[in-house]
């Protein structure tokens, strides 16, 4: 009898449940505008994307910690953003884009 | 009379369950119901033998053990539990039951022996696999017990270091290489949005 009740309880528990996607995106491009609040980047397809900058945004240049002042118009950057967000988590600064 | 009434209640319940299952199916995306939570708590409690609960951690805590456990956790456990133990990962969120926030009392109130046993032997009917061979002297597992106890002490730098030790897919490794080439001034294909499956 105890076993039967246990089975019924388990079935009820499982069936009651019937009633009731962590990666970041990388944005690569060339900086066309930068301020303390945002950075605008031109992507490979020539479209632009503006990403917000906050106190939590980190900066990196050649693998070393950098600052917002290291981001300049014309720089190649790779920006980590949350999958469905537009706030920059990490901005990696690279070479100056070719003219 | 009582037996007939009980049988009728069971029959009606059974028909209702069949109808509900047929109409809704099962999904791991939902939260466990209160009844399921009670059953699962009992299963978790029974899954650790009483002798194991009293086991003491034979590995002394040290900066070296702490560093080793961070690297071990990042490589083997973080896919589900997250480097910070909150379980807020794609897999952790979508398991049934979901990966727990291990900083909370539901995990921290367990004894060292219970944590060791769970890491070594897993938990049936959950996503937690058995990582060990079932003995009581696996030093790496005991170091992971230290890690679980130290979750609240993790610093941003340590979390970043753990990120570098997280497993990466071939696509992620390729994207990292492409990022480096792009930053060095080469032309590379546009990045691909992360996959979910």
C-alpha cells in the first residue's frame, strides 16, 4: 500500500509539472564616434552600431588594461556585449584601420 | 464503501492525469511544483548515506588548493553552475531541476561530507553526474568542497581568470583567433551570433 501511494505521489508530482537559453556577442568594427556614454562602430557591412559605455565597461589594449581615452576614432575594436543588449562589457582596442 | 470511494477518486485522478499529460506534455522549462520540490528534497536527503554526512575534509585549505579548485571548477562544473556558482548559465537555467544557486543555504547548509558525496556520486533524476569513483579520499573533490565554501569570496579578478579556463567550442576558439587577427589589422569574416544548441 505504501509503495502504491509513493507511486501515485510521484506520478502526481511529475504530472502537476505539466500544468504549469550565457554567451556574449562580439561586435567587430571601426570606431566612428566615441564619448563617455557611448561608442559608435562601423561594421564590415558598412552599417553602424552604437553601444553604451558605463562605469562597468572594461578596456583592453594588446591584452593589457586600458582606458576610455585609449579608444579613438579610426581604431579597430572588438566589443563584448550581452546577447540581447547594447551595453559594452569589454572594449578591446586594436590597430588603426586602413584608410 | 470507503474502498469504492477511494477507487473512484484514484480513477478520476488517473483520468485527469492522463488528460493533462496528453494535453500539455512535460517540459524542463517550468519550475518544479511544490510537490516535486518536496519529493526531490527527500530524494536528495536519502541519496547521501548517513556515514558520508559526517566526513571531514582531509585537505587543508590553502591558497594553492583554492587556485586549483577554481581552475578545476571552471573546466568541469561551470558549464552548468557558472563560475560564480549561481547556476545562471544556459544549461543551468534549462535543467530540471535547474542548477541551484550554491551560495544559498540550500547548498551551504549541507555538510562537507554531503557536498563531497554529491560531487563524487551525482544525484539521480537531476543533471548532476557522478564525477568520481565513489571513494572518500579524492583530493580533487575535497578541494571542490573548499571551492563551494568559498563562493562568496570570489573576486572579479578570480572570476575573470576562471573565464579563461572555461571550456570553449571550436567555433568560439575560431572567433577568438578572428578577433585577434581583426585587431591586428587583417580582414576577417564577420562574427557569428552565439548558438544555443
